[in-house]
């Protein structure tokens, strides 16, 4: 018992003795957390618009990255490939609204959820058929090298990804909180039929939201793909957004940001400082354990609304 307590407390002494290394771990956690927030934002937007969890958001990240790198490999300039990828994701949003969502308006949420599971497997198979299943290298022109700020080592690619994610998340948060489309989105999330009776075009809102989720998927796919290669495990990496949603709340844009930062920082610190106690690899499952513990005390998340049902 004494050894276990010593192992749990020892990292605090390491932090005090080597603050520069702790700062590097903290920066890495913030960078990863912002990327998680970016992916989680796609989930939040679609959940707010339709009240359904989009199981296909992770594979949308993969499909966007596969499309971009596939076009580049076939000779398209990077700028043109990016523009074409944006067009593909917007067309995908229109197709999803027309083929999947429109026939299921006012159906039970579980039916829509099952539809997104089917969409997940379709996009995964369709992407593999179009672009192949091999791991692809995505070069966005940012060197994967490091530089020092004082005694702190900072990775250029991680820093660029974090800053890009921060800008995108901030812009989208302001857009959906302050604009008329954002207000319409909140009305649709509260009650589809009431929103329709007020003249809010449900089909247009759904198309806009899925298009934005597709654009978010492109950015996330580029950043994750540049870091670890474009491979089918990207869809699993994107599912790390699930604990983020549990912590932040499924309907909260600020919650997606806060939850991502909490998960990113906590899992990095746990991996580096407590990982050796259990043989490492804490980073793969720590976020889910943290989310499970969070569900026991605040199931609606930090920024989610408490659901009260009167019977």
C-alpha cells in the first residue's frame, strides 16, 4: 500500500523538480485537446440540429482526409485538391439530407442513430473502394520538427494544428452563438415541429450543419493525417471525442472546447507520470475512464442542461 501511495505522489515531485518537461507535456496535452474539441464540435452541431448522435462523424474525418490525399496523389495541386475536397464534403451533406434525413423527419432518435451507423460503414467502404486501404502520407508543408521557447521544446506541427483548431473552434462558436443561423439551429434543436411552424427551413438547417461538420472533418483529417498518416484508424482516433462530449455536454459548443482541453491535458499527464506504474498505454483508455467517473456525478456534462422529467 505504501508503495502504491508513493507511486501516486511521486509525479508531483517530478513536476516540481523539472517544470520545463511538465510544460512540454502540458503543451502537448493542450494541442491534442484542441484537436479533440474540433472533432467533438462536429458531433455537437449535428446533435443540436437533429437530436441524434452522429456515429459517422469519425469516419467523415477519415473520408475527408482520404479524398484530399487521394486527389493529391493523382496530380492535383494542394490548393485545388483542398477546394475539391470541400466540394465533395458539401455534396455529401446534401446527399445525406436528401437520402437519409429527409425520409426520417420526426422519427424516433434511435432510428436516426441507426441510420448514422449505416452511413459510417458505407463511407468507410466507399472510401476504401475509391482510394485504397494503404496508409498514406499527407504532407501539408509543415515540418514535423521542434524548436525551443526558453527551456521548453515545442513541436511545429502540433503547434500549428493547435492554433488552427483554436481558430476554427472560435469562429464556429461565435457563428452559431451570434448569427441568425445559430439561433435557428437552437430552435430546431428544441423542437422540430415548432421550428417548422415558425418558418424555419429544417432541410436547409440540416444541410448547413452537415456541411459545416464536413468542413470540420476536413480540418481534423488534415491535422491528424499530417501527424500520423492517413489510415483507417483515424476514424477510431476521432471517437476520442466521445469522452469530450460526456464531459462538456452533447449540446454545448463551449463544453466541447472545455471537455477537449480537460481530456487532452489529463491523458497526457496520466500517460507520462502515472503510466509507468501500470506498464504504460494509459493514454488509450484514460479518457474513457474519466468520462465514466464523470457520468456518475454529473451525467449531463459541465455545460449540459439537466433533464427533468415529470411523471
